[in-house]
């Protein structure tokens, strides 16, 4: 996977994910709408964030041996998830702000609860945007987190990121 033609990096809304999930996305060629924990009346959407570093709600959960669920940090998600990858789109193409619950048919109480839980995780719901349906990744900007925890353009096997002082991260899913 490599950097594809997409919007400039400073004008991007990102779909953040792990390297393991990115491998599945790359194989399918599409970002799929989230269907977990939504009510039957809601429209499944693909979530994006204009946060340029990371979307805190993208941190994964880990079940401990005693059965507790623990939210991982960004660094722990990177380590346990085979790296981090983000897919970027022009935010002007997204439903944002108060348009999100109307577009996705989310009740006011469910939206308030979602935003409150997200804020407790350090997220800012005003940075969110959504689209319904499958999103073809061919026209999206794609970046991966390197070993220095910096975002870098995805590279082909034969190229290297010239401006990086850190070894570019090659997630396990890219080493096949």
C-alpha cells in the first residue's frame, strides 16, 4: 500500500485503525460501516476524526485474565494491534456536528451518551464526521505510524521515507 492521491494532509479527516484491521481493509478495498452497538433504527456509518494525531475512541479494549475490560492507550494499541494506520478523506465530504445524529438516525439520548463517553476517553466529538456505506480506499490518503510514533506515508516495498530519522514501521501485515 502506498500514499494515494487524496486531500492535502492538513485538510484531512482520518479513519484510525490498527495494522491488523488495515490488512483486512486493504484486502477488501473498502472501509466498512461500524455495526457494533448500534440500534436497529440507526444507519451504520464509517467514522472519521479531524484530530491530526489520533482519535482516542479508536483505542482498543483488552480483556484481562480476571475478565475486566481495560482500554489500551494509543501506544498499547499500536503494540498489540500490529501498528496503526489511518485512511484520510476530505472532511467536506462528511456529515459533521449536529448532522451526524440526524444522518445516522441516532436518538438524542444515545448521541448525548456517545459524546459523554467519548469525552471521558479524551475525544472531541466536534472533530467527528461520518459517511454511510462502503468507502473505496483507492482515493484515500493512507498513512502508518512508524516506530518513533510519527505518521508517515505508506510505502511500497522498494521505497523509503526520505525525511524520516526513524526506521519506517513495517507492520506485520505488510511483511507477507
